[in-house]
C-alpha cells in the first residue's frame, strides 16, 4: 500500500493506493466518522486486479490539517471529491460509495458520466426524503451535541461503535477509528456535518441516480444495518437498474465485516 498527500482546492488530502496504475482504477469515497481506511480489507482483496484509491476527507483518516474555516457540508465534500479526481488525473474509474459519501460523490460522478465505468454502493443514502437517524439527531441538539464532542474513554467509545456492526467490530478497524476519534477536529467535524446539512442536500444525489442509470452497478447492503433500512438498498438498486447483494450477517459497514463477499460482488458486476 502507498500513502501520499495531494493539494486539492487549497486543502491537503491524504490518500492510500493499493495495486498499480496498470490495472483499472476503483475510487472509494468514505463516510462518517472514519476515513479511507474503512476500505482497507476490501482494497486488499481487489488489489491484484484493481488500482484502488481511497482518500481522507479533512479532519478524518490522516487528513489532519484542517483549515479553521473549512465548511463540512455535502457541497464542500463534493467539490473536494471532484478536485481529487482532477488532481490525480483520473480519466476512467469505477466508484464505490458508503454512508454519506453517496450524497457528495454521486452528483459529481454524474457530471463525469463518461468517465465512470462502474458503481458500487454500500449502505449509503442518495434520496432526499429520508430523515436523520437517532445519533444524528442527538448531535443536532445544542447542548447534547457539544457534549458528544468530548473525548470518551476508549471502552465507552467502543461500546458506541458496536451497534453499527452485526458482530464484534474488527480490532484493526477500532484501532484506526480511535486514532481519528482522539482528535478534537474529527469529533467537531461530525457534529458540524450533522448540524450544517439537511436531507434536502441529498437532492443532487437523487437526481444523479437517474443520470447514472445504465452504468454497470452493484448495491451491497449489510442487512443488519440499524441506521439505514434494507429497503433503502432495494430502492437504490431499482433506481440504478443494479444488482442487489444483501449480506444478512453484516451491519452498516459490510466492507469491514464481510470484505471478501463485497469483493466478490464487485467482481461479479464490474469487469
């Protein structure tokens, strides 16, 4: 694996690369509250046949140099995604999204429709008629949200993460996430995102699905997700005309819990 940094629209982004540039490119966009490392095991399973790229949004992963005035919104993240594609000179690529990255990456993928060779959606949300889950609603409350940005003890932190998984979260993922969560900037970024965005901001992603229909696509869904219901996976698959792969023994992070099954699903659709 290669680690590198690149300047994108005045912000320094860290990214990881698996595989070589001689193979087709798979660009992976992450959600909250982790970073590009969320794709590690999936990337390792695909690296013999794909150049896999995973970048870190500001305050997350290893992109720890965050401008004080940075705006954690769907639109800002989308501009960075588009800038990252340009900065690395990606002419053709498959795209994988997870969690909130569907909101910020899919609209810009639609603008680059001729460059996108395939899509893989993992427990994401690209429709504007959804509502915040319970955790997001807590962050949006004035006092409670601020309290949630305080650094918890490691044990409490792990208990907070467990409901996102069907089983025990892998130790490697918890260690990586704890490295991020110890930083005040990351904790405050999560609160800022939940407070500065409304479901209507997902409208561009919903419109993007129509434009992206016909691109070879697969929707991989952790069936034990407590944050986004399985019916959302069915809805995304229908909108794209995509194959739906449901993994009943995975939660919100199927690429972490079942990376080999996710890799198989990608190989079955994306040549």
